[in-house]
């Protein structure tokens, strides 16, 4: 069978679409998780700070810290993990500040998303891209 | 997985009334994510600690819901307000129904 330049281009475009599909699936899974947390309300920027390393050598333990003054709860999501949920912090009446830090697993290079629910019912969101050298989800 | 689970908590021994103190907690736990496979290619079922709670004299300080993406030996650092002398109670709930608790006293003076 003869491969014309046109055929090759069509094939290439098709392959690129297929390759992009899983990425979109992951992104929508984290969007769903955000929507479940906010109840569909819009999120704004600012008022929340997420501290994560730029490069993590080991995806099994990536230290992250989140701080959101005035928040009642903060959800952490890893958009590129098989399951985007990471953890939810609910701050009680005796919490000294609306901040916490922990260590998380990341399957690969991806953005970590933090969404905070403020005391007035509004939502703020931030994200930070972490480059992961060795993924942390096993094989 | 309920073997070898050991909670470790770091709380200052004393504080002034109304002080904000930093608390560090760590519990040794495998946190099996449910994504790994054994040598036969079967998925190892998820076995994690799913909730962590810190209370001071019955009042909640922080409550965390954990998922599979929390690392082995879950570590948390957070801040608490200390209005009076009393006890911090830390509770971890395992997927298998086990509950691990730890208590630390703090004196205000």
C-alpha cells in the first residue's frame, strides 16, 4: 500500500487526538472533584497559598503546605493522579491558623490544586506545578 | 494492616493562655493506595487511614479526610490555639476499623 504525504498527516493527527484523550479525562476528573466540593459555585483567585516544591525527585513523598486565612476547609487535589482526591482539611474552632502541611504522592509531573471554602461561603483556588522525577503510584 | 502502627506527636509542654502553638504528628502506616500490584499482577486492595482528628478538651482543632494519595507514614503539621491547660486528643481511623489514639497534655502558666 502506498503511503501518501496526506495519509501520513491524517494518521498523525488521529494519533495525536488519541494521545491527548487520557489527559483530558484526568483533568475532568479533578474538575468533577472541585465541583463536588464547591457545589458548582465559581472559584476565584487569591487568599490561598499553596507551597509545593518545583521539582520533586521522589513522587512518593512530596511535601506540600497550604495556607488560607479565613477558610473553613481546604481540599487538595492532584489532577494527574489516577484518583485526584488527596485530602481535605476541616479547621475547627481551636485551630490557630488556617494552614496545614503534609506529604503526598504524585504519579507524575502535574499540577496540584488547592481549593478553600471561606467562612462567607465563597471559594478560592490556586495551583502549583510539580515536576516529578520518579512517580509515586507503583506500577 | 494493623501491625506496627505507632503514632508520634510533638506538642510543646507549656504555653501562655491564647498562644498559637505548632503541632506535628506522624503515624507509621503503610497507606496502601490501592494502585499497586503484587507479583502476580493482582491489585493490592486499598488500606489507608481515612480520617485524622485533633481535639483539645473536647473542642475540634482540625479534622482531615485522607485519600490514597497521602504518603506512607502520614505526617501533618498544623497550628492550634491554647485557651487553657488541658489535653490534646489525636485520633486516626483506619480502613480496617482500627482506631489509634494519642493524648498529650499542655500546661498554661
